[in-house]
């Protein structure tokens, strides 16, 4: 892994842009594939979702810096699960959560696909912003519907957007730099009668 230049101190910070913790800056460790969603994109996303997520259960499946999940918690989400497979990054997330006093956030260390298969929780909003090299979309969309409430929003950010099943419809979409992003809305498909 390439060493980062020594002047990256300010690059390894993310700022909460809305809600109760607005303006608070948080640090995160450099990790391979970790690139926080830029302020401008987060602002657009939360304009689409609505500024107040009161009562929602939120999953940030590739948490990284935690920017998306922390924004949701700052905007009154009832429950936020941050899933991260890097232990050092997960420890930094816990420190940031403690500093912000956001008690509704749980950090889970592990693999995102394994989590989707094991959890009994159902979510209203899910953030999917994996490292660009990650490509296991087909399995993800196979497991994800079991964890979604009807009408759930799924935010997806990638270098190139994957295909998704017909139960997911585009609500909004955009592009920033190398990233394409889309907000999908999920509807439970009626069982087909044999």
C-alpha cells in the first residue's frame, strides 16, 4: 500500500453537515479503499431523503469514515448500524460516536454480506458505498431485500453503478467526479401464484 503524503492531516477529517451535530469535525484513519462521501453529495442525498430521519432504522453497510451513518444519527434516526470490516477503522468510529454522544449507533465489525444473511433487523434506509474494487453486487442484492421494510430507500455510490433487481426503482440519481450515485426505493414484490 502506498504511503500517503505527510500533509494529509486535514484530508482525514469529515464534517457533519446537518442535524444536531452540524459542524462537528471527525477524524478517521487512512485505510485501503476508504473515501468518504463528499459534503456536496451528502447534502444532496439528505435533501432527497429529507432532513429529519426521526424513527428510522438505518444501515451503513460499508461504513468507512461513518459519514453517512453519522449524518443519519445527527438527523434523529432511531437506530443506526455501522458495519465495518477494518478493526482500526471500527475503533475510530466508536471514538467518534462517543465524542458526538450519539447513543443510537451500533458499530459491527465484520463482512457486509455475512451481516445481511444473519441479521433479523429491518431497515428504512440503507447506505451502500463500498470501495471501488468491491464487485459482489449480485449477492448483495440477493440478500438485501430480507433486511428492508417496504418503501425503504437504498443509496448506492460506486465508480460504475451495478444492475439491480426490478423491486428497486430509481428515485434520484447524480454524479460527482469519479462517483456515480443513485437513491433507489424498494417495494416488496407480490408473491407470484403458481
